[in-house]
C-alpha cells in the first residue's frame, strides 16, 4: 500500500529527527504515474477534500513547479504551531506511518501558508 494512503487527519507529524512539526490538517492523493498535474485539480470534489484542494489550487505563493509536483505526487498539509504555520509535504517525503504518527524523511518548512 502507498504510504500516504495510511495518513489520516489529526495524526502527529514528525521530522527525520523525531521532533514534532505539527499535525495532519489534510491529505490529497495524487497520481505519481501522471506526467503532469492536469486532472488533479479540485473539479468535482466535494466536502472537506474539495475545500482543501481548492484552497491549495488557489495558492499562488508556491512556485508553479512545486505546486505541480505536490498535485501530481499527492501531499499532506501540516498544521504547525501558531497562525500561518501550515506547510505542505509531498507524499514522497513520508518515510513511514505508524500508530504514533507520520514520519518524514525531511521537512521543508519553507512552503508555508
């Protein structure tokens, strides 16, 4: 099973050192086999998933290449501590998912809300 499929909202997220970086605010599945992110936008999605993807689609502060990669691979939105400390990590940055939480291979705190 793809690791991101095991991620659920509310799980604790840890960096590679085991330090807590936040909690999962949302999960967006991608299609790693896709050549482009076309078709990964929010059309047709409803509920919380649609709202999350719509909010992400509207972000213009992320470089286009980063946005495309996140949409294609899938991503988790991490709610960090404090206002405006949300960030996104691609599915391929997830090392493992356990009952304790989501463990990342790295943490790119630069892609903040």
